[in-house]
C-alpha cells in the first residue's frame, strides 16, 4: 500500500486552534487504531504536524488529509505527497 506524508502548518490564532488541536490528536488516534499511521509528530514550536500514513491511492490519501479538524476548520494549510520509504 502506498505511503503518503501530510504536513499541516497551523495558521489560526492560538485561541482558535486550541480546541482543534485536541480534535486533531483524536483524529490521529483513530487513524492509528485503523492501522493507517506509520509515524506522526508535531513541530517543536507548536506550529504544525507531520504524519506518514498508508492509503490505497491518492483519493483515499486526500480524503484522510482533509479529514483533520485543523484542515476542515481552515486553521492550517496542508500539503500531501506520496512518499517512498528508503530502507537501509
């Protein structure tokens, strides 16, 4: 199954984003429970997230990417890229 990387850069004010952050983490937890997440984390400054996840194709990946509350509420910009893992 292809891997995809989603980056989200938070653009909303902290007061607007605070509740949505918790919802975003719940969103990630549900993806993890479904076996979709390979890795996820936040940027140290608190201004965004990076996640690597499985999806069957670009359409499913975009559906997943748009389903974050941060994205759905317009509180962040996002980018989605297919990603090839390099194993050593």
